[in-house]
C-alpha cells in the first residue's frame, strides 16, 4: 500500500460534483475577473474570521507584500520575524525594501516572544509573527511588546485559516494579516490564491486600489498598483470549500490524535496543543531523532513524508547578505534537523495510520 502525503486527487473525488458545479456557474456568466463571486468570498471570510474587511488576491506572497506595503513598511525599516517559515515571509519584507530581523523560535516552532525585546532597534517598525503549521503564535505577549514599543503587527497567517488563539481567529490580532489559499492549504483554491484581512477601512481601500492597477473605474488610475486579483473561479470554489473547512480540520485533528495514541517511543516528539490554541494542522510537523534515516526507512514501505524545512531562513544563500551565520538561532537550527511531516490528510484510513505508526515504532525498536 502506497501512502501519499498530498490528498488532492482524493479531495477532487470527494467534491467532484460541487466543484464542477462551481466552475459551470462561473463560466456560464461569462465574466471571470472581480465579479460578485469574489465579493461573496470576501464577505464569507469576514464572517468566519470576525474581521471587518477582506480582499482576495493572487497568492499568500502577494497578500504579505501588500500587507507590508499597505502598513507603510519601506526602505530602512526593520521587521522582526521567525527563522522557521517559508521563504515568502522573508522575501515579502525584502521586496518592500525593509530588512528582516530574525528572532529564535520556542519549542512550538513559533517565534519566542521573550526574545523579541532584545531584537528591537530604532529602525524596528513591525513584528511579523508566522503561525507556523497552523498554530497561532502567543499573540497576547506579542501584542504587549508591540504596544510597549509602538510597533505594527502584521500576521503571516498563510497557514492558519481555521486556527484560533484564546478563541480569536488567527489574523485578527494585528493591523493586517495575510492568508494563502495555495492548493496545499486547508482552505485551498484550484491554484494560487490568497487574501488579506483587516479592521481598518483606510488600509482596505488602499490595498483594494493597489491589487487592481490602482484603477478607480476604467479610466482613472489613482496610484501605480499591480495585478493581484483573486480569480472568480477560485473565489467560487473557496466559498464552497469554506463551508467544509471545520470538518476537514476535525478529520485531520482526529488522525493526529491516533498518531499520539499509537506512537510508543520517545524518539518521536509530537508538539502538544496548549489549551489556549486550536491548531489548524495544515502540516503535521513532528520532531524525530535520526530523521533522515527514518525518512528513508519509511520510503521502503511506500510511506511518503516531507520535511518543512531542512534549512532555517537565515542560512540560505539568498539571505546571506543579511549577515547571519550558523549558530545564531539555536532552536531553529536544532529543530530543522529533526522536523518531519507524516501523512495526516482527511482521506486517510485508520488502518493506514496504524501501518505508518507501526513502521515508525519498528524503526526505533
Ligand atoms: C508561512 C507562509 N507564508 C507565506 C506563504 C506564501 O503563500 P503562497 O504560496 O500562497 O504565495 C506560505 C506558503 O506556503 C507560507 O507557508
């Protein structure tokens, strides 16, 4: 039996009728850009997250860049963020002309709030916490620090649709937040997509103009913008999938509970969820001894696993110019040697998880 970590083919089978209906509905109308489907999706996101405004855009990366740009982050500013993330967290900061400043992670792989204070300089303008794997950062502490130092908080919520901290949805803590609807996210489009949420009307209006070439009407360019619109086809599919999001997260959560029950050795560490957090589990990242050997061993039994990621952000060739070196972030470097994700998607059968756990336990016995 081959057990894949990506579920998209099975997902299509489960939702085939509804997805094809979504596509038909949009195509029949003969209008594909910034149609009511996009506005409907934005409204649904506001209702789901409790945010006042939402704008659908082309990707999570664009959502991040527009959030930073909209919040006024620019050349010479420093933005504090985590060394454990996808490169887009950092490239978005660099693309608006600012400098990413890393702060090490805690045992939950998210930025450690206690270390933020010492990274603040006169140039620090914002903190960008990344809710890695779908677990919201300790936003109470982060907001306290931001308030004390008059810093803007921009959440990289790319992985955290459906995640909560103290019963408040991810992305509703900061000035503005960026989400991804990439196919591998829990709320996923048929290709690239993303959105921003904010409670500030001025910011919403600014980004609304920016995502569509700065156009106010057909022939009136107010500012120089970009083309970063969420396609109507994606919006319609996302609107349908939003109704199923809770169910998908629950199924993933239940699979992880089975892993917790069946893995019977201390070489595999599954990070506990605190009472204050509801993890969306976009990825199921565990910390394992002899990670690379384990991965090879599982391959022999056709069990796929993935590593997010082997290299912390400060040690890439592309980020060398920031001046960091090996040894700068102890936890990030230690954990990236151990991280490995096992299949946990909503289509897995109980016997498949039992098989994976047995093989993991066998490896360490
Ligand atoms: C933490 C994080 N930030 C930003 C992004 C970028 O999102 P996108 O791939 O939609 O551009 C991702 C995508 O995986 C991500 O995981």
